[in-house]
C-alpha cells in the first residue's frame, strides 16, 4: 500500500509542476508608440498644443452665450491666457529644438463637444451659465492634470525651460478653475434653480 501511495504522490507532483505553455506571438508595437519618457513628453505636448488651439476657438462662443457679467469677463480673460498658453507651448517646442506640432486631442474634443451641447440644449440665462461653468471646469481639470503631468516629465528630463513654462500655465489653469467655482458659488447656481 505504501508503494502505491508513493507513486500516486509522484504522479500528482508531476502534474502540478508542469509549466503552462507560453504564447510566442507578440503584439506588434504601434508604429508611432513612444519609446521612452522623452517621446511621451513630446507626444503629450503635441496633444495639449492642439487642445489649447481648439479651446482658443471655442471660448469666444462660450463668452457670447454667457449672460452673467462675471462669467463673461472670466471667459474673456481666460481666452487671453489661452493664447499665451499656446505661445508658451511653442516656446517649449523651441527649447526642445522641435517644430511645434499639434496632434488631435480626443479628450479635449469630447469636452468641447459637451460644451457645445450645453449651448444647444439650454436657453440663455442662469441655467446655461451654470452649464458653461460646468463644461469649463471639466476643461480646466483636464488641463490641470495634463500640465501637472508634463511638468513632472520636464523635471525628470531636466528640461528646465519647459518646466518653468509649464508651471506658469499650470498656475493660471488652477486660478481659472478657482474663479469659476467662486462665480458659481456666489449666486449663479442659486439663480439657476428658478430659471
């Protein structure tokens, strides 16, 4: 009996120690995939460059459709900042000795489309203004995340000129977001209840 148990154990051991066969086929890398942090940094710069240029075209429409004077002013001021953000990104490309190129940013396109829908689905007044603020803050949060990440990359890559430019823009994006919150909180959202 002991011999049978020993052989049973051995065969059980053999079965459990088999290694699974591995697939040798590899998924080919995407043709334009980033090969390192430097490539990812440059690719992300192209993305936000497109986003800022698209935003500079969308902001005048938002301003035109807003009714609250503080909101209209905030949008107009941010349009001027956005133009500066585009220039800073161009300066960043120059610092990297690269041509400034834009690559379509699907995230920003989606956010801008959402903002456009708000304008189409609301009538002028406090509700539309509240919607404009909501859409604008989504854009700001996306930009804050992007510039924060780009600044972290620039720091690791020792791209000091880019880091300085990106941090300046990051501060302005945060300030804009805070201003929009203040405008919404100081009466505008309350007006939207009864609008």
